[in-house]
């Protein structure tokens, strides 16, 4: 079972990582100015993860693959890690689809 981990960056912004059951980070959010905004981002990620059209598969300049998860308003909620193959990015999307809807939320100090 996956979980959302809320943390705070050095600049004071909040963000979340979605970790799969095996502990690997499968999605990292954009920065939020407050913890409440971060929690709203998690809820948006839960909803969007159930809609295949919200996943945007991309290729970086170095030829690696990644994806963004977008909210209904089109804003990026989070981005994946870089993957070596297109098949791996597809598996990453499947992992977000499976883990995000019911993932627990944990806060780091």
C-alpha cells in the first residue's frame, strides 16, 4: 500500500512524495505555500490518478522518460522520476493509479 509523505523544503514550501508499497517514490509534487494547500494537492492527486487522461507522458532532453499528473484545471500536481524506457514510465503510471486513491498520509518533521 502506498503513502503520501508531506515534507517541507528549506525555502519553507511544503511538498509531497507518493511512495509505492515497496518504498520507491513514484510522484513528487510541486511546492505549496501552506500545509493545507499541500493536503488539497494530495486530494487532487487522488482524484486525477483515476483518470488516464490526466497523465502526460514526456521525454526529457537527455532521452529519458517521465510523466506529469495534471489536475482538472490543467496545472501539474506532480511529476515522476526519470525512467530509462517507455515501458517503465507506463509501469510508473500504473503504480500511481493503484497507490494514490487509498494511500495513507504521513508527515515528516
